[in-house]
């Protein structure tokens, strides 16, 4: 059994100002995505400069944060919002949803594309290989916060999380690290290698959706669901799985449609 390393969730404390590692992980993900995007900018559109790219990254980041917060409120804790509407604005209290963030990104990309003469899926295909950087960084942030841990297990790499995080003090799956490995490392490798060659429009977006959905669906079997929701059916079905299933089916459908259009 492994013991959770003693990591202070607060990276920097300057009097009343506290900067958490989780927030810094967002900066790492966004900054890393911007740097890698510059490498493929000429391939995407030679007429674009770094200023245009920075605008795109800014709006996508806004979509991640706003969509992630709204998504968590709607999908995972709507009752608390009804009881305390201002809780929506207290982001520092925690609560972000990937699926909500994805919807926010899609809205931002659609809006940005309309203003800059770019198709929705052309932009989504461009940014999809960059998203795993943010996902991986976010999961490291979850791990540092000792949150979103998994079910009890007796596997050799089971981890004992701090008592303030897990009062039961059970050896658990470090599901945050599973998600880092799958949604961050593996998904990045798959998309980066796949997108190195020209692909039909929508294919990269479809592969992202299908792979992320599959990875998330699998990890949910060992991850403890949010306490306020629990399991939704059968003693195993979670909200994360319900939200991921349409991604799997939609992603496969996009890839099939993309290649069929090209074959005509």
C-alpha cells in the first residue's frame, strides 16, 4: 500500500492571498496547449499569426472555466444552486465538470469561428490534440487536492489518502492518476500521432470524443461518485458514465461520417 505524499494544496501563500496548485495546473494546461499550437499553426492556417492564436486560446480557456462551472452545477449539484444561487460564482469552493467545460469550449469555438471565417469542426480538429494537456494537468491538481479518489482495493498500488480527505482511511484506487495516464498521457499520444497526417474534417474531433468517453467510462467503475449523487442505477452507473456514453457514440459517428464524405 502507498501513502499519499504530504503535499500542501496551497502552492503560494502571501498573507490572505492563497494560490492553489489546482489553479496553477489550469495555467500549465493552457500554456502548454498554446505552445504546442504554435508548432502546428502554419499547418493549420499560414495566414494566422500568434496574436490570432492567442485570441483563440483565450476564448477556449473562458469556455473551459465557465462551461466547467456551469456544467458541474447543472449535472452534479443543481439542488445546492437552487438553495444558494450565489454558490455558482464561488469557484474557489471547488466543483468543475469536464463535460460542461467541453460544451463551453464548443460554444466558444463556434463563436470564434463565425467571427474569423473558420468552420466549427476545422477549429475543433485543430485544438482537440491539445486538450489532453489540460486534462492531464487537471488530474494532477485533483491528486494534489486529495480529491476524486477511488473505491477501496487491495492492489499493491492502493493509496491511503489523508484523514481530512478520507475519514474512513481505506486503501483506495488512486483514480486521479489513472485518469492522468489515460485522459492525459494516452489520449495526447493517440491524438498527436493521428493528427500528424492530414485527416478528413471531423475525424480528429471524433477520435477525441470516442477515446475520452471510453477512458472516462472505464475509470468510473473504480472511482467513487460524488456523494450528493451516488450511483444512479444498478449500484454502478454514474453521472460521469451517462455523460460519456454520448461522447463515445457521437465520436464514432463523426469518424464514420468524416471518412464516408471523403470516400465519395
